[in-house]
């Protein structure tokens, strides 16, 4: 069960990362652009679902708190 949930969360966070990346690229905003890249890359290096969820939620919240 751990492997399948890790895969599903990785795909979800990568999809959100693509959205942030495209928005940041179109608006020429560095914070969403870099957050999108981080969301696409970090699931490859995280071994557990708990850490994946914590890091993913923190990365998703970064553009909300840091506008530029």
C-alpha cells in the first residue's frame, strides 16, 4: 500500500507543480516558477508518504505567503 499511495501523491504534486510552473512562466513570476520546479522534482527523492505530504503541502503554501 505504501508504494501505490507514494505514486499517487507524487503524480498529484507533480501535476500541481506543472500548473505552478506554467503560471510562473506566463506571469514571469519567480516564486511560482521555482515552486513548480521543486514540486515536480522533489517526489523522486522522498522515501516515505508522510515526508512527501509534509514537504508537498509546504511547497504548495509558499506562493501564497511569498508573492514575489
